[in-house]
C-alpha cells in the first residue's frame, strides 16, 4: 500500500522560506501525479500545486514561477514544495497526495480524485 510522508513544516517568520518534502513509498513517481494541498484553520482544503508523472507542473494558487515551486527527485521518490516569501495567510496544514495515472482518461489533480494522502505537516507563518 502506498504511503506518503510529509516533512519540513514548522514556524517561520513572514518573508521566510521553507521546503516541504513528500517521501513516497509503495509507488513510483513515473506512474503517479503528486499534488500539494493545504488547509488553513477554519477553511476548506485547497490545491497548491501538482506535478504529473511526466514532470509537468500545474499551479492552483498562483502562476509559477513565483513564491511556490514544486519539484521532484524521481530517484528518491520524493516531491518538494519550495515556499518563499511566506505570508501569514500561508499558515495551514500542507498535505501531499498521489493519483495513479489512468491511461485513456483525462488527467486530474482534483482533491476528490486523489488516491492516497499523507497525514500533513503544519506550516505556521508568524512573527
């Protein structure tokens, strides 16, 4: 059974940076789309960015390149979310998720289509 483990969250001051990691096991990034999502206190979960099995990137909260950048190391089966110039409104639990490629179907990184989820890592942006 695939597992996703997020790490790298913590407390950071405004305008600071963090790099989140999503270590995947039991699956290959060559066959899965990986997405980063976040849920702020009192708000619904929202998509941040996704990277397809081919390495194509989709951003949901702002155009790339900008404050956030998703990347991956296939050899390490790990996906990263580099977050720069963090703002208090970026405070949230950040989750990574995975969706297996389904040949012949439309590509999706919608949260309701994802197959596996990590437990999340908390990012707090505060002075």
